C-alpha cells in the first residue's frame, strides 16, 4: 500500500473523530484503498455495503476482519430473503402467463391503441420493479412506466387506472413466501427488507458507489444515523444510472464532505481531459494525474477497448471490427441486441413482436416512420438504420461471432458497462454527437447548445477508462467547445 496522500490522511482523521463523512472520489483515486485505510484505523465493528458482488468480494479481501463486507442484497437475504428461497429458484415464466394468473385476460383500448394482455402484463411487472427501487411504502400510479406511443397525460392516466389493480395484486402475491404466480427476484426481498425498517448492527457503515444508490437502499442507510457513523464514498460525476432508479444521494447528504482528487490510473494529460467534462457537470472535484504515468491523448490504431454511447453504437462498432478481421468481445450487451434484432425480424416479416420496446408497432414501416419523424423515437433511429443497412440476420450472426474477452483483440463496450473498468489503450466511438446549434454569434458563427449533464457525466466515465493512451474519437469536438477551450 502506498503512502497516504494528504487527502487520504484528512479523511482518516475525520473518520477517527467520529464525523459522518461523504468522500467524493474521482476516477482512479484509490477509493477502495482509502476505505481500507479508514477501516484499519479503528478497532470498532464496521459494515461495508456495495451494490455489486465483485466489488464487495474485492473489499472483503482488503479490509480487516472487524468489517463485514456484503452486498445490500446479501444483507437483505440474510434477514428476510431466505424465507423466499423456494420462490427464488422457480422456473422462468413469460409475462403474459403471469398476467393471466393475475386475471389479465382481455385487451383494453386507450386512444387509438389496443393494449394487449401481453403489454398490460409487462407493464404490471415493470411497475412493481420500479416500486421496489423506490422509497415508497405502497405501489402508486407514478411507478407505472411510459409506453412508447402512449405519451399524452390522459392516456398515461388511463393506463395507470387499468394496471394498478393488477399491480396491487402482484405485490400481495410477492409477499407470500411459499407460493405465487409472479416470478420472485432479488429486488423483491430487498424491498421487503427495507419495509421492515431494519437496524444494521455496526459502529460504522461504509456505503460504496454511493452515487448509484437507489432510493430504497438510501432510505435504509440514512435510517442508521442514530446509532452508527455513516460514510458514503463515490463520485457524483459518475452518477449515470438515473434511468434505472438510481440517484446521486451524496451531494445533499448531511455530513462532512471531503475529496480524493489525485488519480493513480493516468497522467496529467488525461486528467485535463477529465476536468473538461467535470466542469460541464458542475461536479465538486477536479482531478490531478500522476506525473510518473505518461498517458497520451491522440490517435490509437489498435485499441484494447472501444467505448460507445449506446448499445446500437456498440453493435455498429462490433460489425466494423469483425469486418476488419479482428477477434472481438462485446461487454455484456450482446443478448440485448440479439433480442432487438429478433424483434426487428418479426416486424419486417409482418408479425407483431413481444419486445417491450416495440410492442405497439404493427409493422417495420410504422417503426421506421416513428424513428424518423417522432421526437420521442429519435433514439431508435440508429437501430433502424443498422437493421436497414445490415438486416436482422447479419446482426444475430455478428453476436454469435463474438468471443470471450480473454481471447479477444479488442473489447467493445458501452460507457455504462465500462464503469469501474480500465484498459491501457481506449478509443471513444463516434456515436457521441456534439451538441446542436440553433443560434449564431455576431460574426455568424453557430453557438453550440449547452452539453446536457447526462452526456457530460457519461463522457467523463468514458475518457477516464484509459491508463496509457486515449483516442478521443467521437468526443473530439470538446477541444473546440467554447467553455472547454476557455478552460472553464
């Protein structure tokens, strides 16, 4: 273990003085090592909580025995989940069968759309999932997800009115440990545990990756304040999972706020790149690189990893890499793309699809029209173009041609899936578009629109995955973006 930096010493002192602590730890700043130092600085009993099993196992190998390292789910399982063990291992059932068992048997008409029992069933299960991620005590209409092409407020209200009785029935079903129609999963017992208002027996609690905590876990953690010292660690600028219920709970948490800003992953040139994005996210930190690490920024001809903004961008990149004869791995999104390609094949062959994203489209032409002309469908445009260019069969074949990462020459990943990882040489794919421009300055030059917070965070995650060499690729526009160029 290296000599602690001044920031790490400050964190240890603050922890030993008993203060609740929020530690903003930038990319590569030794977050887990610092937590290990905090744990080793006291003989008190601690608990370490993480959402990811690999991270929890890694911490367990580094922390003293006085600290119990577990995922939130493992903690919930030991308290409540074990009672549902029989239901956890039950066979998979399609959503429409579960819906049938709940009493969903006939279609309903909302506006011009007929909502089939299958779509109603999928909506019920998605609503329960969203409720389980929330801090709410009961399922409510605001947990009902939006359906593509059903965006008007009165249509949404009608959908909620239709599905809520079945949502309540599903939630009652899930509270039976012995038997039930709804497939029971890990988030269900996590929610049931949270509803018991548990007391976690420990002198201090360490919550890792706190920026990705969803409200159900935040509620449990914050409720321990009366009897335990609370420590949150993470990087607010890497809060990129808002779309799946997570939110950054760090910024407003009532505690002493400290930072870790020296990155041990890369050198000063890459820290400068990271800071351009941090400035655009309004993040509370800026990074410094390690002088002895000679990270370069420039063209990379044979990257170890290519990072993309979207699953569709990743598939486009895979097909490009396979076409040039390289052995390719795709980080954990191949199955998603296969199911989308199968759905496209159904639509192209005149059949409706059960894919939850595309269930309300009667034909491929209808989807093409929606993607091209409806603002809500803009995110599907790259997928439509990919299918129109290559065909569903070529996409399915490309997924089948992927190999394990250990044998690949290049790994293709989305920036979301790359979070927490690093590679020597990284290229950013070209599906990170520059901001648009609707206005001009006095000289007639276009004035770019502000970069969205979401895009800036994702770009920050992407550029900080490189250790030795970064090719900005699709993010090269940042070099001439006004605020970045002015060093804001």
